[in-house]
């Protein structure tokens, strides 16, 4: 009987420890705790579209059009990164790129390029151009484009960029 009570107490402690660990992890990954300022942002689709289309034309690919839904999704992602002070596709607990795009009404398939610190659209484009994975996205089988930049006092007003390519 005493041996059985030991295992019951041990199991309860392990469960409590596991729940505590999950609580700590959730606290560490929640970005909303780092967002005191409202920040600012702007749609940079028109400023970037020419660069991307020149690249695509040079490779014999179909040109892209500005996609207002992709622009909103790009603004949302740029603002999230600026609030969190992190250049990441996934910010927060159980974040999913696919679910985020689908939930925002972006035509799938979709891709996302992100950047941080560039002063203007040309420099952000250059950063993506010089990154093999981002270049692959810009040359992918997409039809629409949205680009945005955002700054937030929570992250020192550093510019965070997001490009969303839509199907």
C-alpha cells in the first residue's frame, strides 16, 4: 500500500511539473507581452513590384500584380515582428504560416519573405535577392504580391519587412 501511494504521488508531481513547464514555455513564446507601442507601417508593394517583375521577366516568368489581400497579410506580419522585436515567420504559441495565410484569405499556395533593418524597399529587395531561399520564393509559381514595412518603439523603431507572394 505504501509503495502504491508513492507512485500515485510521483505521478501527480510529474503531471504538475509538466503543466508548470508548459506554462513557462507559453510565457516565453508570447510576443504580445512585448508590444507596448502602437508602431507605424506602410504598404511597400508598389515600391517593390518593379524590382520583382524585372527579375521575373529576366527569367522568362510571368509578372506579378499587386494583391491587396497579400499586402494586408504582409502588413500584419511586419507589425507582428516589429512588436515582438523578432524577425521570425512564427511568432507566438502554435503559430502556423499556412493557417495564418488561409485565415487572412490569401490565395494559396503562398510564400513569405521577411527582412529586418533595411532603410527602403530597394535594400529589402536586395537582401531577398541575395538569399537563395528568398530568391526561390520570388521566382516561384505565384501571381500576386504584397510588401510592407513596420516599426515599433518596443523594438527600437527598427524596420521589419514582410513580402507575401500569393497564388
